[in-house]
């Protein structure tokens, strides 16, 4: 099977999902309006921001209070409306990951004997920027420990980055949830790719014997990797190896709802041989490790280094489209009245 067949197959599968979700933007707008309408005035004041507000760029993935309205201050009906907004931007697999990340807070609370209520699945915050109605740009964010989903909509186009998913513990090792791995494929697919490489390819891919302590872009407002080695270019890969690399990209892309995932896969296809893969740290399971996949327009980062290499951070960043910056620039050029 050629790489073209692989990508076309992925496009067909994702396209079918897009047909099922219909217009993702319309689904998002409807869910956001229903969520906002279901809030009391004081709750709406917590959840609502102007689109240009600097708060939109203050994203994090650590366990700390945020602005926005958390699950904890919603009743059961409001939480269902919030969950509908969460689902609007995610695939079924992506939603399952997000929901499992919430549940890991319960496990952490027990593991850490947390009496301060730092670990809490109700401490995930919903924020709406601008008005999800009419023709003006707007956006929303859903964020808490190890989850940050950022969406910006303008002129029928959606920007969906940064997209951060994390897991602590990466593998639950005790208790009734023993064996649970929230982001298993993010690790396993990358290991399968590394195992497929010959000696020279592996030498090019491994850019450091020590893993980074965290993703290099962290919670930066703008993604940049100045001075970092590229690693292994996709240009020299065999077809089977390229399929394995595409599988990793697809795992991150298909966390999003149908046509958003399709758009990411199309960008990976357009990147062609400019894609590069870099690995840092040990290859043996259980050792700290890090990898990234870089293209001219986007970056995937992953690390599993903390808590004895049982704590994952993963993110999709867009070099120009994080927070929809280029999308909004084009919109305002085309619609100066805005």
C-alpha cells in the first residue's frame, strides 16, 4: 500500500465522520448558545469574555484555578450543556480521552492523600470569547489540569489549537483502574515507529540521550523551537515507515471532530517530506522519553518524564494558527467593518 493510499484511506474514514457530525461550526455555536442561555447572570459573567480579551491567550495545563466557569459551580443540567460543548469539538475517541483525564483527578487525589482538594474532576473551566451568534468571530476554551482545548471560529473556518492532553498517572498501577492508560496510543505508535528504523535512521532520530523535562513549548503564547535539531526527515523513510509516522499524526488529528481532523490530516499530507521526527531519552519502556513531529505549519510534542516516567504531556500547536491568529487576521482584512 502506498502512502497516497494510506492518506486517502484516512481521509475517507475521517470524511465519513465529518458527514456524521455535519457542520462542526454550527454544532459548536448551537452548543455554546445553549450553554450560555442555561446560566444564571452571575455564572454567565464568569464564563463570558470579549474576543480580544488577553485571557484568551493565558492557557495552562497545571492544576491551578483559572478564569471561566467550572463544573463545580454548575448544576446537573448546566453540566450536561457544558459536556455538549465539550463534545462539539471532539471525536468520540477525543471525548473519551478528555473524560478519562477528568477521572484521573479522583485517582490522583487518592494516590496523593490530597486533603486540600487540589485534585478535583469538577475543576475544569468553560470560557466563551465573543458571541456565538451572527457573523462575527468568536471562540471558546475548556481547560483544567492536563486539558486545554482552544477553538476560534471566523467566516466558516475553525482554528483548534493549542490542543493539550495529559495523563497522570500515564498508567494506573494500583486499585480498581489498574492497567488504565489514557494516552496509550500516543506512546505505542511512536515506539512502533522507532522500532521500524534502521541504525542510521535511529541515529538521526535520537537528538538527545536525555529526555526533556517537559514539552519545549510549554504553555507559551506562540509556539517556537528555535535552535532545536530537526531529527529524522520523512524524505528518507520507506513506505511502511511513513505509514507508521502518519499513524502518529492521525492519532493527534483525530482527537478532534470529523472535518477538523480531516483538515489536520490534509495539512500533514501537504507537509509531505518536510515532516521531521525527533526523539530524546531512553527507548526502553519505563524510561523517560520525549518526541516531537514538526512540519512547517504545525508541531506535535509529547513527553513522559515526570513521576518515574509515568506522567504524559502531549500537545498539537500551530505555528501561525494558535488561537486563530492568522484566521482572525484574514477575517478582518476581508471584513474591515468588523
